C-alpha cells in the first residue's frame, strides 16, 4: 500500500514507506534453522564445472577431481537408527580413507565455491546435507542445545563448515566435540578455516595448524591444498563514499522492499536478537539503508555486526549508508586484535554491498 510521505527537507514523495529492521523480532523454529543450512544464494548455482582452475595452479584442477570423487563416494542410504545403512560404519574405517576433507588455501582461491560444489554434487537429498559457516554452527548449538544438535545432524550424510574459526578456544572445543559425535554417527565432514590471531598477512592458514587445533579430529581430515591468487584483489573498484542522510532516506522510500534504520539504533537492536535469527531478520528485504553510520562502540557489538554483514552478503542485499565509510567502523585496537580477520571480512563485504547499492541513488 502506498502513501504520500514527507521526507525532511524535501517535497512529499508518493512511495511505500520502508521497513525498519529495528521493528522486527523474528522467531525462527528449529526446523527452519536446520533447513536453511544450505549454500548461500550467492553460491546456489555454482558447480564443479563452473569453477575455472588457474592453468598455472595445477592444485586447483586436482582439487576439483578429488572433491568430485569424494562426493561420489557419499552415495547410499544413511541415517542413525531407522534401520538405514550408514555410509561410515561406527567401528570401521571409511572407504577411501579419512571421512573428512579440509580445503587448505589462501584468500580468494575459490574454497567456498568448491565447498558449495561439493554440497551440490553429493548424491543425497538436501535434508541429508548441511552447509554453514562456523558461526552459524555455533549459533545452531546455542539455539537448539548440544544434544539436540547432535540428534538433528546425526542422520546427515555430509556437513560442510565454511570459515572454521580458531580464534575462540571455547567455540573450537565446542564444535570439535560436536563433530566428534557426528563422525561417530557416520557424518562426512568438509571444512575451510580462517587465520589464527597473530597470523594476519599470511594469506593462508596452514593445514598443520588447523589439524593441531582440532586435535582428536585431525585423523578424520585429508588436507587438500589449493594454491592461487586472490581473485577478489584483481581490479576491484573503490568503494563509493557515504551519501547524505537525505539521499539515503529518499532512496529508501523510492526502493520497493527497502529498510531504513539509524545505525546506532540497529546496533542496539542486534543485541536483542539471537544471531541465529539475523538471516530471518532480512527476509523480504531488497536493500538496507542506514543513516548515521559511525564507529562500533565495543567488541561484542562489533562481532554481532560481523554476523549481520555475513548474512547480508550471503543474500546479496545492497547496503546504502550515510555517515562514516565502512573502513572506519572498527577501532585500531579491534583491527589489531584477535578477531581482526572477522572485521576485515566485514569491511570487505559491506564495501562490496555498498558498491551494489550505487544504483539506488537518483543521479
């Protein structure tokens, strides 16, 4: 329904009033949380044959072959209980060696593309495959509880974990314990990981470090090295500067399905919504418009913003903002601390979404 709305300093414009994320408090049932553990929309159509290996990097071609074979080996019935055969016997070694694969490569070599392709290629119903980031997995445990998460995922054939985070020892132990239980029930694993604190600038997280950090799980993973350049660093345009409050407000009113929020108010609202619901918070949102963007006040708030940035990026929702540019969101202390890779990722993703939003502003 449209209405004539007055924008401060401007003549009325006849458009639908934008939504406010701050007015939304989604309630997400457990079955939806699990059902949404699929590759994000950005990677919904990727497949092994859409991955273009660098001819100068033979490890990329090899990775496609190894992962294709790994996916093919996951055929057959699988479920805990219900009389169905397990792909991995509880007491037997998995066919072909380790029941997990770890994609070991630098930034932007296509690990998420390959991980998503593995999910798509595995011959099983989507309800028997799960894909999520490390943060989404920990949020699932937080929402369901440890035992229910084990019960829910235990009948799956494959669990893909993107950006396995090793900067929080507590979460690492939690997820390692979860994966150990799932492996016992025959679930195959595939993972990528991020960089440990103190290793920023190294471009990749060494497989030996990953396997050491997950300790008892290391025997279940076959490291698969993927060399190459970061494709995201090739000729990217600079991020557009922030717009005025008035330009952002007018764009929000002129864009069907847009939301409009004051940035500080949104940060406060995120503290009242469980991070597992941030995806649902963006349901039906075509563009996010933010006014008065400024420095994030503390680390807890910053980490919540990182999760929101990931969900917006996964869903390819453009972000139009006024105030400070996104590369000034986080303090120097944050950018030099243990969670710095998360913050750099958030800056990169919000900047990309800001470029996508340029077309929302009337020229």
